[in-house]
C-alpha cells in the first residue's frame, strides 16, 4: 500500500483542486502525451478521460491551451524521426 511506503512520507495531496498538478501537468504533459499516442495509433481513452476531468474541474480547454504536436514542431514526424529527435536533440533532415 502506498501509505506504508517510506518514500512517500511527508508528501501530502493538494488541499485544493486549483493546484498546479492540474493546471501545469495536464496541458504541458498529458495533452502532448495523448496527442503522441493518438498520432501513432495507441489507445488514449484513459489519458483523454483524465484530461477531460481537468478541463471540467478548471473550466479550461486544456486541449487548446496545452502543448500540441504542432506547437512542439513535431506533428509530422514519423516514429523513426521522432526517435532520432529524442535521442539527438535535432530533427533529421
């Protein structure tokens, strides 16, 4: 059980839903992860549900506000091109 793990001692859940765990992590992490999954044919039903909950809780369209593949400049990369970019820090020409 998580609460019995010493590594988690002292880490408390946020006291409010208006917390950066939602306002930062949803648009900056979950939205691009979901977009990558969808782009490359991976089921994103679960992560999309979490993103929708964040949107509802904060009355914000995190899909529009968040990091899209287009904003990241990677929307047209193939899997091998994306892998090269991740490993080398540059888009192969």
